[in-house]
C-alpha cells in the first residue's frame, strides 16, 4: 500500500511520487529520483520545511527551532509520514528540485582571512571536471556541504557541515563563504587550527531552497543576523549583476560592534545597486554613529510600521531571530507567501 504525494513548487511546477505509510516524504521523493531541498534529515535544521494543503499525516519528533511557531500547516518532509494522499506546497521554485543526486566535487582553499571577531571568510576554487569544467553553478541563496578533511575514510563516515554561498554563480569556479567559528565546532576547529591555503576539500552541492522570488516586482527587504549575511549578500549581488530595479533594503545585525564585517563590500555593492539601503544594527551599546542600537528585527518592525507596500522579506540567521522577523511581518500583515527564510542551526 502506498499514498500519492503531489508537491507543488512556488512557481507552479508539480512533482508526483508514491510514499509508503511508514516512509517519510523526503525519502519517498529520493526513491523516485527527486532530490528536494534538505540538509540534516533528522528534523533539526528546518531546511526541508513545507506546508501540507490537503490530506492527513503524522509529523514526527523534531528540533524546537526547526519550524516557525504558529503555522499549523508547516511540516518537515524528513519527519512527515502520510496516512492519506497528500498535497504539499513547497516554498521554493522548480529550479531548486533536482532530478539527480546532489553533485560531489573537489576544491582547494585559495583564501582564508579573519574579517571580524570569530568570523572567517573562506574562498575555494573548484577543480575542473568532465561535466562542469571549473564552473560554479548555483542559485543565489543556496548552500553547499563541506566535508571535514580526514574524515572520509575514518571509519565513521564523512563529517560535513553546511555553509551558505556569499558570491554568485561564475565560470571561474569560485565559492565564497562567511563562517562563524564556534567553540566546539569540528569545522571551526579545522579553520582555526589546521586550515592552510591549498588544502583540498570535498564539496556537496549546491543545495537548498532559499532564494529570491524571481518574478516579483515588490520591494525586497533582507534581514541578516551575523553570517546569515552570506546568502543575502549572494542575492543582492545577483540583483546587481542582473540590473534589477526592485527597491532593496538590508537590516544587518550583530551582537557587538566588533562583529560587523564586510562593510566595504556593502558600500561597493551600493555603487552598482544604488537603490540598496543598508541599516547596520548592533544589539549591545556602542559608539558607532552609523548603526542602530538594537536588533535587525527591531529595525524591521520600525520600518514596517511606516510601510505602504508590503515587501518581500528574506530572513536568514539564528532561529530566534528568524521567528521574531516572521512575527513582525505577520503583525504588519505581510502575506505569508512574501516571507522567505533560512534558519542557521548549530
């Protein structure tokens, strides 16, 4: 016995596949050679969130930060098992659905620098292969998984960590990342202690459904917490490359002023994207005259209070920040379909 699953993407594409009663939807899609945006597969990260619009199901145990509170239709596909046929609305476009396995490529470190307190900028150069040459093809907002060197043959399986891309797709094969160093993080320890220019890394991706609503002419507002700036920067850079004219506003927040980074890059971006307004936000008291005292969500809520046209809002950062941004958008009556998010979970 199996149930029919119909998944409909944001731009109206439909994917159908069978799912057994004891099988989660994400695994059923993979068995049908459909790779949906996901990451951990254990209900922790929230990357496979979607909404069930018809049918009955069971939502299994999952992390407290994986889903936004208050949305009774939201599910994690890796934790959803059907008890009837299901219709599911996906928060991403058809282009984010792969009809083949996630690509695996090799790359080398070409740049590694400290850009703020406990924050590194990492740049990789992809090796050329028969299928892609050296090109780096991905959509703005997506992430890749980087395998920790030395773990592939260690007997315990490959240790991978997901990181969003800060640049845009390019023929040169360049991948740029902004990485927060965590005290107990395995990949953080590698970057802090052992990483060197020339080191080889294995790259799994691109992956993920976070990204721009391409056909929208509405204003685009971005809320970024810490290294949540990476995919936002990718999307803003894509807007500049495409010459897009949507009003753009960035609320970029950190805890302390010493954690701000890439301010020169943001100023340079405003030259090529002149409609971009950047609002820096620092939660703790500071002496900067160019930064809001408070969180990026505080600044977002204040801006929404005086807004006459509901913008598309893109939020990326810690789960609590994303949930707060979603609550602010809901309070300002921004339609749910105009709020797009990605949560950075440890």
